[in-house]
């Protein structure tokens, strides 16, 4: 992990809400809107994407916790934008504050934690666990 990975870093990304991101993909008897599961995934993605340039070869991050609120619904077809800020670096544990917006309003917020791992060691443990 690079010494440049410090609290205060920010990152933003934008995505299009497609039918694949609909809540109805999980359960057909709910509104056809941007799914909570998709937003959580995008919150993870913006944070993982932020730190990727600061990781050493063989390192990756995994999510270890999230306190999340889905504040407003977003129709299929709108764009959504995510802003993440790294607020704490505690060894290999990273804490982020993340907000999501659609084209009209704020749609979600979260505090998210990720941990920097050695990918080879992690994948080896997962292969062993899967046997």
C-alpha cells in the first residue's frame, strides 16, 4: 500500500440505471426502480476504485462493513452519481463516507469499511474453504 493513501482522498463515478439494476431483478413484486442491492454495490465500487491506484502488486480490498440508507427512489433510465471520501486509514482498514445522487436529488448515503488484503493468500483460503 502506498504512503499516499491518506484520509481526505475523494473519488466520483457515474452510472446509468438500466433494467439490470432494477429491484424487480431480485423480486418481481416490487417497483421497477433502481435496486438497493445495486446502490450498495455501486457504493463499494466507487470506494474500491478510489484506492486501486494506491495498492501494491498483489493487493486488493474487500468490504467488511457498511451502514447504509437508501433515501429516495430512482427511475430506470436516469443517471446516478457517487461521491466517496476516504475519512480514515487505520493500518489496512479503510473507512469511507459515500453519497449517491440521481439527476434530481440525493438518493443514498453510507459509511463503508474496506480492508486491504493479499489477494493470493485470500484466494488460497477461499479455495481451501470451498473444498
